[in-house]
C-alpha cells in the first residue's frame, strides 16, 4: 500500500480530521495512530464516497467524509432549462429508484403551477413509488449483506430486483432511466396484462423475502457484525436530520407518506415499521418490513385502481398526446408554446417533500413566472444521512465502517447532485 | 386554532418588538424576518414546548442577482409533534455577505451550510468547519451564483498531475 502524501489530502481536511488545535501534516509520524484513506474507488462505499479515517490501532477515532466526486451541478442545470426538460435528470439522482424521483419532481412542479392530476394517474404513481421502494430496499439489503461477507444474498435480492426492472420496462419502456411521469400525469397507461404480472410478482415476493431472511436472521456472523454497531440515539437521529429507514431504526415514528400525506396515501392502509435499537441491525429490519408494507400498498392500489384519464386536461400547462399533436391544430399550437416557452407557473416558491426509499426527497422551487425555475434546490436524503457517518463510526472498528455505510444505504448520485 | 396562527401568536408574545412578515402560498407557510434575529427565533422555535421544530430539513439560499441584499437564506423546519412544516427566510446583508450559523442549534445544519457556502459564497459566522462541500478547495468561484456561466469557466478546475 502506498503511503498518503501531502498532495493527496488537503490541509483543511487534515485539520478537520485531527481537530482545530493540532498543527500536523500527513507525513508526520503519529504515536499509535494512522490515517487511512477509504475510497473514492472502493466497492464497499456504495459509489464514489471517500472517507478519511483516523485510527488508533483498529479503532476509529475520527472520520471525515469527502463528497463531490459525482457532482454534476444539477441545481445549476435546472435553472437553465424548462420544467419539462428536467424530468430525465431526476432519474439520475437516486439511480436505484428513478420512478420515485420522477414522481417527487412532478408533484413539486404541479404544486407550484396548481395542476390537478387525475386520480388514476396518481394511483399509478403510487404504485411506481412503492415498486421502486421494493427494488431499492432489495439492493440495500443485498449490498449490506455483501458488505459483511454474505455474498449469496446479494445475488438473490438482485434477482428479485431484476423482475421489478423488467416491469418498469413493460410499463414505460425503460429499465433504469424511466422518466415515467409528465407534468400533469404519467406517460403511459397501465395494461391489463401488466397488472396481472405485477400482482404475480407481489404474490411471489413474500417467498423470496423468507428465503433471504432464512439466510440472514439466524446467521450468527451477520447478526454479530450488525448488532450494537453504529448506534445513533433518538435525539441524535433527529438532530442530524436523518430521514427514512435510518431515522425509523432509531425509534422515531415519522413517515411523510402518513404525516404529510401526498398522492392518495391516506386511502391505503399500511404500517410504519419502527425499531428502537438505533443500530445497523434495526435499520436492516426496518427495510425488510418496509418491503412487505410496500407490497401491501401495491396490492391495494391495483385493487382500487380507478378508471379514467392519465393526463390532466389543462392545455396551457400539460403537454398534449403525440397523436393529437399530429392531427389537431389546437394541440399543435399548445405543444409549440409549451415546448418553446414553458409552463410559466405564477411567481412564488414551494417546497414539496416525498418519502423516498432513502429518506425525505424534497424539491424547493422558486419561480419568477418564467418558463424555467429561478432556483431549484434538491434536498437529497443521502447527502444528509451521510453527515451522520462520523458520529456513527466513532469508537467502532474499521470493519464496522463498511457495515455502517451499508446500513445507511447512501446513493452518491443523489448526495453529490 | 390553526397552527399557523399559533406559531405567529407564540412568536409575537415572545418577541413583541420584532417585525415578522408572513406569506402563505399554496399551503406553504413562510415567515420572514431580519437576520439579526435569526438565532433567537430558531432557538425559540426549537425549544418551545408547543412548537418543537426539532427537525431542520433543509437550508439553502436564493441569489436574486440584481437586488440590494442579493442573497436570501431559506430554512425549512418540521415539527414532528405537530406535523407541520415552516419556512423561514432572511436576507443576507450585502456589505458582509455573512450570516450567523445555526449549526449550534441543529447539527444537520453543519453540512447544509457548507453546501451553501460552497455554492453561493455566503460566510457563516461561528461555523465549526466551514469548508467547501462539493468543489475542490482550490476552486475560486461559487457556481450557483447567477454570474457563473452554465458552461463553467475553462481552466478553473486543473486536472491532477500524472
């Protein structure tokens, strides 16, 4: 292993690692301590997350995360493109659950522009959100198990996730970058055959979850690597702004789907799983329970799915269908105006947050009445959750760090924007 | 009583001399005040038994480009007890481009303010660790300011030496 030199680590980062009162460079010898550079290219850090660890033997004394390796400047780009054009970019935020991001963004713009969306479209959106939650949590559980040494589970959960991706493919024509929502509805309607296929997947999901649990829940190595590791207390979890499964693993009963209801989550029944230990194992249990609750929601949505339109009838703000553009004059004009001049929502600002698989994804949009947002801020859950890693890792071993990262399940596409 | 009125009533009874502007757009409730009062108000909102805004969801800034006091700070708070979201706004003084840090009140503000510092160049007073969040430390510009071009500035990000 090559030794770290001064060029690898900026002096300010060293300062953050060692505390403000020390004057020290990387080359200096420490008595019992060493500085370990983890990432950005490391399979266990879930993307390009770089951690600098200050170690005493194998114990972590301090940890400084470094972000920005995947920074693409989405907030800047959003200010320079129309509201409709930004939808494909939301796919690339949390790339493990693109439909959920699409829905979050569409809801934000609709709130700003005051567009009423038909109920069928909202129900389909709900279903897509829950399917993406299932897919994302399956990866999270599999990757967590892989991080602590159980490789088989990863293959099994990814096999299940693959089925969800195949369904995305049938529903909207793309496996990863779905771009499924439009402002005012969804791009395509659900077919009857798709509904049957989704229901079949949901029915079989329980069996594969049990398979996974049989491998993990009584696996002594898995339990011992996660139990009482990375503990964060109830108060600290709120103070650090954690959201999603990481927050509910610390005993905080908070879920935006229930507490700040959007779409039609008030019409379906589901429980919010809460565990009180605050360790990595609790966060794993929360995810497993959430997969089951999501499956329940999908079943209810498919049962109750109302008939009707999938796009709002609001020609000044909602794109017309392609077939109509080619055959009708009015629609052609509206399409031209919308594509060239944009939606032009009223002057004002809104914040719309949804419960994504990773936590609270929020969009804060400031409008000056133009076709593009004056400002668009993405409140990404992974970014805020990563902030608590130094607190969680303090006092644990190096090998626990990977387990802690896996249990928080950050996605760098979202954290780095 | 509406919770919005309750927030205002509590703030008015605690700080009778303070000037508060409220707006309500599409159900989002927002309070605007002078930057000098920021820490007092935040501390009160967090610790008051009836309000309990324990979760600081988001901190960001807006660049208005051509206005005196061009930057506005925006805070989103959530009260888990009352299931209510509140937005706070305060203008940043042009002459100093700096504002008090709220990271002593909510620890999550630490990184969020670092991001604002990185993107807008607003200085946070009494911040424990004010470094850039995304851009490298040597970078001279603040990308989300309106005068920064979308294309970027050629040569502003040197490639690492081989």
